[in-house]
C-alpha cells in the first residue's frame, strides 16, 4: 500500500515529519508535508497517520 497525503487537507503542522521522518518531509516551501517514501514500511507510518490532526494521510 502506498502512503498518500491529501495536499488540500494538509495544514503543515509537521506532526507526521516529527513522528516518522523516514517516510515524510516538508515541501520546499515548508508549508505542506510530502511523502518521502510512498512504499515505506516503517513502523512509525501508522503512528504518523494517527497523529495527523487534519486526517490528511492515508494508505491506498
């Protein structure tokens, strides 16, 4: 399953980046999160999904 961030829903809080830096990073503008590794199987991915206050992260 690939990790996906809804760019419209992301509010740039960096919770996912702080929780799972192996899979997420901030974009070049620093205002939205992006997926660094869409196929990451890091244990922290599910924790980052749960930590997102905007519920912008999912697996598809």
